[in-house]
C-alpha cells in the first residue's frame, strides 16, 4: 500500500486548525470550542472554550456504545502470579466508586492528587477517577526515593496521596508506606490524608484518621450504591502534571491539558500505531513515565482497545520469554517498549529461542521509543520476530510522537537509526547556533516551529517563566527539544544525543545535574561531576567523579560508597549510579567550566579533540588512567 503519510502531512501543513478540528470530531465534547487554537495569557492553547471529560471518553462512552463487556484492562503480573481482567463496565464501576472516595475525602475539580503506586490496575483506576472529577493527578514513579516524592509534593501541593503498601522488584519487596511517610514528613506542603492499597506482600502501618484503606473505602461506597459522575472540565484545564528531569535537581512539572491530549492521542492510535478499536494494545512501560500515561492508560482506552498492564520485567520474571507469553496469551497486536528491554532479552536469549514456544500470529508490530534505538537491536528484533520494528521519537513534554513511521497511514521504508518522519503537527527544523536551518545531513539542534500541536505541554506547573526559559528562549519562534540530530534528504530525522545534562538510563530520563547536587551535598566533597557513559544494556550509565575537601582523611573507597548510597537515598535506585570515583582534580576550561563532554568521549572510546580552552591537559591523562583502572565505559 502506498503510504498516505505525505498527503496527510501536507494537508496538515496547509490547514493546521482544520486538521485538528477534524481529528477532534472523534472525541465527545460537552461544549464545542470557540477557537481551535488561540494564545491565552501568552500561552498556546488548543480547543479554547470547549468542555469535555477525559474519563468519559476513556470509559463511559464505550459502555454506552456497547463495549461494556469487552476487556478494558488486562492486568498480568508475572512477578506476583496475579492476573485479572476488567471489562469496560467493571472499569466504569471501579472508577466511579474510587472517584466517590476521592470526593468524600475532599478532592474536587482543580485540586491535585499524587499517585505513588506500582504497576497495579488501581494505579490506572486512580488516574481515571481523578480525570472523572477534573482533579489533576501527578503520578510519581515507584523507583524514586522519599526526597524526590517530597519535592513533587511541595511543587504541586496535593490534597491527597494515593499509594500502595508496596512495589515488587525481582527478589525484593519495596515497602512504599515508610517512603510515603518520610516524604510527607520532609515536605512543607501537607496533604489532608492518604489512601493506601494494601497488598498481601507487605502490610502498611496506617495512622487512624489520616491513612485510609483503599478497599474499605471503596467497599463502603459500593455497598451504599454511590459513585461519582463525570465532571465537565475545560479542554484547557490540566488533566495531569508529570514531573520529568530538568537540568537541576528541581524536576519540571509538565502540564497536560484535557482536550488537546485526547485529540492527539486518539488520532495517533489509528494513524501511528495502526490499531483498531477492540484490539489488544500493549505498552510495556510503567504508569510513572509518560509512555505509561499515554499508551498504557489514556490512548488505548480512548480508542476502545484493551490495554495490558504488565507488572514484571523483560527478563527474570520468570525468563526472557515473558513478553512472548503475554503477547500470545492476550492476543496483543503490538508491543511498545524501550530498546533497553530488547537488549536485555537479547542478552539472555540471543537466538530468540523462547519465541518459538508461543503463538504470535496476532502480533503485527513492535514499537520502540524512550531512547535511541540502536541498529543492532532493531535488526535482531526484526529477525527474531519477523514483524516491522518501528522506532519513534518523543518526549514527556509532547506526550505523543514527534517523529515516527506511521503504520496506520501506510508504513514508510524503515531506515535503521532513524525514527523516520515528523508527525502532522510538528514542523521540525534542525538549527545552528544562530537559529538558521542547517543543510540536510548536518548536525544541529532539533527544534519544532511553534505552535506545538495538541497534547504538548502548554506550560510547566506554576512556572510559566521556567517554561519559556527552558524551551522557547534559545531559538525564538521554536520549541527547543534539547536533542541534537540531523535530517536526511528524504526528510528522515536522526536523533543523536541530548544537548543538556539529561541522560537516558534503561529508557529512564535522569538528570546528571540532579545527581551532582546530591554528591555536592556530601560533607567531604569539594566538587564533583557526573557524566553518562555508553552502556551496552542500559544505553547510558552515570559515572560520578568527586574531589575531596582538603584535610579529609577517609579512604577514597569509603567516600565513594557513601556517595553511591546517598544518591540511592535521595533520588532512588532508578538513578543506577553505581560508580563514583575519588579523583584529585577535574578537567576544566581556563574559565573554570568542567569538561564533562570530553570525559564522556574518553570513557565512550569515541573521537575527541583536546579542547583549546583546557586549563591543564595533564588532568585528562590522570582521569583516563583512573577510569581504565576501573574499566569505566569502553576503557
Ligand atoms: N520501583 C522500585 N525500584 C525500581 C523500580 C520501581 N518501579 N524500577 C526500577 N527499580 C530499581 C531496580 O530494582 C534497580 O534496583 P537495584 O539497583 O537494587 O538493582 C534500579 O532501580 C535500577 O533499575 P533499572 O535501571 O530498571 O535496572 P534493572 O537491572 O532492574 O532492569 C531492564 C533493567 C532493562 C530490564 C529494565 O530497566 C527495563 O525493563 N527497562 C525498560 C524501561 C522502560 O520500560 N522504560 C519506559 C520508557 S518506554
Ligand atoms: P522522556 O521525556 O523520558 O520520554 O525522554 C525524552 C528523551 O528521550 C528525548 O529527548 C530523547 O533524548 C530520548 N528519546 C526518546 N525516544 C527516542 C528515540 N526514538 N530516539 C532517540 N532518542 C529518543
């Protein structure tokens, strides 16, 4: 089939508002918009004046349309052995009951509720219940420590926190409640109470009158025959805040609106993923990340699909065949995951022998995102799965694909190493430092000409100025993605690296600046640097370098392990900082800037040039010797 992509993209370019108005026809609105697009208080807003409810469009609408008996969520947890299916009707009831519980505990439209939960269906139910009430949720990934949770509590000042007694990682149960209690203790903003789902693997201690038991509350509401209805909200009202790493330890609160988000996500389901309502869609991510928000919860449900909520790992739960078992058992038509998951599977099962044990006849497409998909991984996946492997590029800030290969419009030829072409809505230009477009094939800053399409962040939570400074200032008239890359003569984009302090570890976005703040807080550390070095499994791994204050008599190993522990305590295990090295000095420019990029290139074994502005070149030799002794990166 000839791809319709080029015609559709050209159609969007000639009439962007008409394009999105047409797409908006697939959503139920309680009040139509006055303007498809308008600047409001200096911010770009979509579907201004319209009213809608995201939960209605994800759940109730499908029950009304006759999908009540169809599975909405399949929870499959190889880590606990649990499985459960919720039909759309059951989901409607659960969500309405939990929304009633939230209401009874005082949460109302415009309030914030933090959801700090593992991959259990109640996490999705809590998100949808918030959406039902116009309450703004903020899901915090379970791998973050108490201090990170506290930062988010302070920033969004939640009315309530919904949590669980524990999360489960291979070989260990992580009790969430002590982390939650510590975070509330640390935070200046104090929520009015918590609602905690008790899981059998660990029981949380509850404070009477403050901590409420999920099941008891829901049972009481159900027994009384109560349940909250959908509350119409403005299309431009926030649906959620999702914190993501910025260049400092203070995360950015990405705001997602209700209307534009639904329109873009619904459109993406058929155009980008080529999936029909009623089919089974699987994103193996976590509800704590943007992929989990968009493609475990909202988009598949908006589209009337069945979504799989998987609590497990690509390997070890119980083996490298888990993904194929889930696809086969639930008849998933596609899988969306991070390349790192495939690298983990390939390491355990290089010949893909587990695949032969399962019937994958329903499976059509593998989608990869979250980090650069290296050609080796794509080729391996293509060969063992015998389906198209589609890389696509996006960010927490956008909530959906910026560049991809639109399977539903007719797949374009796959070029290894490229996430393919801009989606309608995105006029991508690669710019030089002066803001001029570079020639095709030349590396530059990948930017999107404003306005951004529906679903993209209108601003950061309570931080319009930071939003402008972070994204709109460096290249006036453009959104700066902070990714560097190039476009080839066919208009295919290649995303090569971040231009800021963000690193990508196992598909998780982390800030080296944030880790440096933690290392610098160690009482023996005078100065420090954290760089992300290439790693065969996780894509990148952070490595820390610390210079000790004069007069510190401890053994270097002692400070090193204290530093590792400190980052784990303050940021969380997910930071995956396992190597910290005490060095006598750090390489700097004459003006005192630490040469992090040079250190990274040395560790990666990539080509590097001696920076002309370096203060003392001998320091690089010292550092190379120290890294070689520890087998850092490729050394
Ligand atoms: N709650 C608590 N701890 C968590 C956690 C969670 N939800 N997720 C990860 N962690 C912990 C891990 O247990 C690990 O702890 P450890 O240092 O004690 O071993 C640490 O954080 C680092 O985790 P990770 O980097 O994920 O490494 P891993 O070895 O546990 O797993 C992979 C490696 C590749 C299997 C795993 O990262 C993976 O499946 N990645 C896919 C990523 C993904 O889905 N990204 C979303 C974008 S699509
Ligand atoms: P996150 O906000 O966690 O989704 O991370 C976004 C960042 O991950 C992007 O800015 C890129 O640096 C990287 N990224 C995501 N998807 C891809 C991809 N397909 N190819 C290359 N980099 C990617």
